[in-house]
C-alpha cells in the first residue's frame, strides 16, 4: 500500500480567512473550496481607486462573511465558468483587508487607510 502525501495549505475552519496574493490563485481557490474565505489581490495597492480584492468562498460561507462586513448577498458574483462565488471589494473595506494582510504577513502597517 502506498502512502500519499497531499501538499498545500492546511484545511481551514469554516469561514477562516486567509490572504493570497494575485499569483496564488490556485491556493486561494483550494482554500475557498475547503470551506475557508480566501482574500486575494494586490495588498500593496490598497489605496483609493486601487484594484479590487476578490473574496472567495462557498456560497453559504461567503454569505455569512458578507453579512458580517455589511455586504448584501445580492453583491455576490458567480460565473458560469466554474469560478467560485466571490465578492469584489473596493475602497474602505479593501483598504482594511489590505492592512490586515500586511500585518499578517509581517510587513506592518503604513498607518494609512483603514477605519
């Protein structure tokens, strides 16, 4: 019998957030499929007018996350190409998430943006 090793991020708790940069799309997708919330994008460009961040997850998990952050379920985007349900977040929420991502990665905060 062969032992199989699975590589990748650990299994998330339902709704557990994790940050992924733009180059980590496969890992973000896997994290969201496993029940977590994958927040993906350019966290350095979180200034006003910057790129939107994508927040991916299973529909029920994403709906709960959206309620917690003041986003109605009708803003969830879906795709007929098999892409997970997701929010595109901009402005203040994107700045807050980008700030949290910088702190989580050890890059600290510049003191700009946020609440």
